[in-house]
C-alpha cells in the first residue's frame, strides 16, 4: 500500500508540486506550506542563479544555481517547467539544468532547514 509518510522529501515534493502550481495559478489565498510564509522566512538558504539564454530559440538554455548559504550536505535542486512538471527527476543534487527551451521555470532549493523558490525565464 502507498504510504505518503514513508517516502523521501524529494518524492513528496514531486507529488505535491503540480497541486502547488495549480493553487498558485488559481490565486488561492491559502498556499500550501512549501510556498507559505515558512518559505519566505527561510534565511538559512541563500542562492544565486546564472542564466544562459537560448541561441536561435533552440533548446540550449541553461540555469546554474550557486548555493551561497545553506546546508550543502542536504541540499537538493528541483527544477520544474511552467506546468510544475519536474524536469530533473533523479538528479536533485545537480545544481544546474541544461538543454532548456525558452520559457518560464522554477527551481526549488531545499535543505533540512527550509526551502526557497527561485523563478526564472529562459529567452
């Protein structure tokens, strides 16, 4: 039997991310905990993003996240497209995502302490 409480944090995030995205699109006044005030108060994570845009609208964009402050041992980077679909499943320790097409993306930087959402656009 499927037990939500016995799966890893990354898998929980993958399961709830589409729901979170849907609520954010609908403008729900009560966001889920992943993007609530807890996420906004997360001062234990500081990250900088460096973007490389596409060339001639090809799928060759890149996002590089540099963790400035945070627990490096537990850090995970969850990259999602504009629909909330995780695009780096199984590669959460990798701090970059390549072969991105033009569009809007999200990266959730998470540690044992808290999570930060970074929104970015590849042109």
